[in-house]
C-alpha cells in the first residue's frame, strides 16, 4: 500500500471526519501473465505507474474509434477496480495512459504496451491493435475492487498469429436475445476474437427478418413444441417456441460488434437445413409440403428444391437483404448436411440435372453436382455484390466453387484438400472445436449435451496448420474457429458454461505462436481470467479448472466438481 506523503500530512492536519475522505485506496499490482499470452514481455518490477482515480486516458484528436477505445478502457477499469478515470483528446503526456496509432508493424492488429513510472503508452498499427492493447492492460489489472493498480514498468510487443479468429453461435435451435448476443460479443472481445459467425437459420427456426419473404419470420421462426431430452426421446414439451431479430436489431448487433473490432459473419444455411423456410413457403420444397418447423434435432431430408427457378430467386433475394444488413466480406452460405433423397425423386430436380448435363462418376453423384450448381449460383450472386462466400466442408461436394473459402468441420481433411487447391480455409474440426460437445468425461454429472468429448486440454493442443501442407499451401489456413450449436443449450448461462473456459484455450490457439504454448503455464494463468468471468457475472465450468475453489457450488452442473 503506497501512501502519498502530502496526503498523509494533509490528513494529520485535518483529523476527524476528514480522515476517511483522505485515505487512499490500497494498491494492487498488475500481472502480465494474461490470456492470450503476449508475444514478448520485458518487465521490470521497479518504476511502476499507478493508475488511480482521476488518471487520464489521452487519445488522438478527431478519432472517434480511439475515443471509444479510451472510453472502453475507462469503463473496464471502473468495472474491475472501481477507479474513475478521465478520457481526453490530446497529445501523449506524462501522468497519463496514452493511446496512439504510432506503431509500425506489418500486422494490422499489432500493439505495443510500454509503461514506466511516468506514463503508460498503448500504441497500435490500427484502432483494433490499440483495442487488443487495452484488453491486455485490462486483463493485467485483473479484478481489484476499490483499489489502485500498480502497473510495473514493462515493454510488451504483441500481434496475433491468425487474422481470422472466430467463434460461432447457433441461434436457430435456441434463440438468444439481443442483450445475450451482446454479452456473447463481450466474451469474444475479452478473448481477442475478431469474427462472430452468426448461424441465423435452420430446420428448427428462421431467425432474421427478410422483408421480401415475411412468412420466413411470421411462420418460420415458430415451432409448435420442442423435443425433450435426446432427439429421439419421443417426448415433446407442448410449448410453442420462437423468436427472431428484426433487420434493425441485427444492425444493432453489427454496430456493437464493429465497435469491438469484431466482424459479424451471417450464415444462411442452404440448400439443406431449410425446413423452417419451406414451412413458410412450401413451394420452395421438392414435395410442396405441407411441412412443419422441425420440433426435434438432426438432419432433415426436406431441403430446398434445386429444380425450381423460384428457389434460385429466393436464394438471391434473401442473400441480397443479408448483404445489406451485414457489411462482412464473407457471407456464410452453409452447404452442410444436405440429403439428396428428395432430389433423387423430384421431377424438377431431375429435369434440372438433365438440362445442366450433370452426370455421376466415381467422384460425385449427379445430385452432388446439383448441390454444387446451387452453391455456385449463390457464389456468383454474392461475388456480384463484391462479397465472398464461405461454406462448410460439404461445399466441396460436386467440386468447389471458384472463389469459395472452406470451413473445415468434418475433421481437417477437407481443409487440407482445399488448401492444396489454393482455397482459403478456416479450421474448425469438430473433434477439437465443437464446444457443444462434453467438456468432462463424467457425462452423468454434466448437463445433457449432443455427445462427443472436447476437454479444454484438447482445444488447447489443436494445431490448425496441418503438417502435410507445404509452405505455400500453409498460407491458405487463414484462421481457426470454435462452434457452439444449441440443440441442447436452452439458456444463456448454459451457453457460457459450454464456452468458458474453453474459449480461453481457443484464444491461445488463435493468437499465440506454437512455440509460446504450454498447457501447464496456461493453467497457471487461467484463474485470473476466470476471476474476471466471475466478477462480470458470467457462468463458466469450474470443475475443469485445476485450482478453483472446489467447494463452490456450480449451479449448472449437477454436482460439485
Ligand atoms: C455442422 O456441424 N453441420 C457444420
Ligand atoms: Zn426438387
């Protein structure tokens, strides 16, 4: 605890009630052992800067992004320490925390954090870089209620390994409110994640307003009831379920994410996973219906009819509105799990196959080639609007569209093949990156999940760049993402429980160089981050941590540890 000598004197002179007002807050020392671990930290425990009430954060004039960054830092520190900082436009100066854009580095998200007793300077190559420096300072400060923070003299230089650092959320199987989605984005920001993949449509619900097709939400966003327990239990809850986002609400999410340097990538899953859409517009399905918004989980055979011209128009119309809402370069068009059973029987689909001259060979069936035709149609439209498609592994079926980026979820092999064909790849293999899989072995004690086993250590150990790729091919691996499918995740606390702390392990896979990674060291750094989760009121899985208070009841899990 450091007491300013002048304050001491002042307090001695004005005894009594004045003393309470004069006593300084205790000083808590920051710790740079954060997650994700910065590339280089050179620290010196002498010569610290003290962040206290009234410390000013200065930012460059006429730069709203940097002003917002300054305000974020002030609000984070207020939340974590109770300290009231000021923000002010102006030149860097002593006594202040200075945010600048002065850093020279080829990586557009790089930052440096330099501190000594006179000032703290966070410099970025961009506003985003400064934001990551702010996250680093905030995590170093940790949770220290009603305290001043001692920032040891240090020089940190840091930049991410991957430009695409993603986290997905399925809002189709279960719906999450705008406020919950914002909290999810806050979770991403804390972990330096910069892509939010928003899965907006599926068999069990259509969740985004499309003005040209109002029944997508008036009909397609509602299911009559939901299966209880596993998908095949045969038991249903008898309770109608629904929800969707207006275009204005979706734009609000885009803005909220953009302020935190996160790009929202919308997904409209096509031509499969479309049962909710064809319930609303049965003429878009092969049989013409009637259909129902699906009440259980799995892969529906009822998909868009690829032989129907109005289906192709529907795809373009929907994507046109999506492109207007979401400025992201990538538009995710799904492409996964599209059974071909209806297409094999449907006269319109077969007529299209014939008209296009599609044939089966040893590599692909003619129906797989028809899927490729649908994906190509979507790609050409998206490209015509200056955007790019990204799709799941199965967009390789029938041949990969010319400019498509592949999201490799059925293991890494699709990603490897796509990289060898010089297509960009995002790695998200389910054995490592599906956070809807169980995180503990003793599944009896876990909330019901879809299955699988992805413990935090497995997430941490994932190496996204396969060794079989040569040096050039490796450059096509643009990033890593984890996915959170919500068939068995009904509430937001359960979302957080499944995501945290695995998201911390993901953050080091996305950000750190392999040479920096060490699981035991990561585990030592983790409790300071989970203390922040706790302080922010976020639910997280406690029993997967080595040290956390064993006796603390876990409201989500069915038992202690
Ligand atoms: C997927 O998990 N169906 C992409
Ligand atoms: Zn058809």
